[in-house]
């Protein structure tokens, strides 16, 4: 299993970014839960959003109403649309999957929110 994250960058407060995670080596159509985590400097890695299906999505409180997680089972991709970004969203963002009892992580993509 390989997860390849992309889409990070530098954005001003109030701006938007879209992250994408390409998955390979796994049966994506099983609706295996896919997650986005983030880790800010000096802080523990935290779960940001999880998707099992379009009708089953969960978010940490701090991003509710601003972030949207999505998945494309045909293209084997998981997306994270991030709107109204704040400096507190600055972190390295990781794509994750717990697939058949094993944890798989993407390489991380840096998101920096700064004026």
C-alpha cells in the first residue's frame, strides 16, 4: 500500500487549499476508512477528518464547516478541501489508512497559513 499526498503550500489567512491523496496497492472499493491527520510544530499528530463513504464523514471540531473530505473510489483518491484557513491550521498534513489492521501513511504535505 502506498499513499501519495499532494497539494500543500502557502496561503494567506482566509484562503483555501485543496489536498489530494493517491492510493495504490489497496482495494479502495471496500470503503476502507481514509483519514487526514496533521501535525503542527511542537504538537502531537491529530486526526482532522475521516471518510468511509459520502454519507459517513467525521471531522474534528476545529475544522467543522471549513474542511470537506471526499473520496473517489474509481480514481483511488481522497481529497481535503480546506476553506477559511487560519494560522492555527499550519501543519504537515498526512493521508492515512488503517487497512487490514495495519497503518499506512503518506509522506506528508506542508500547509502554511500566513500573511
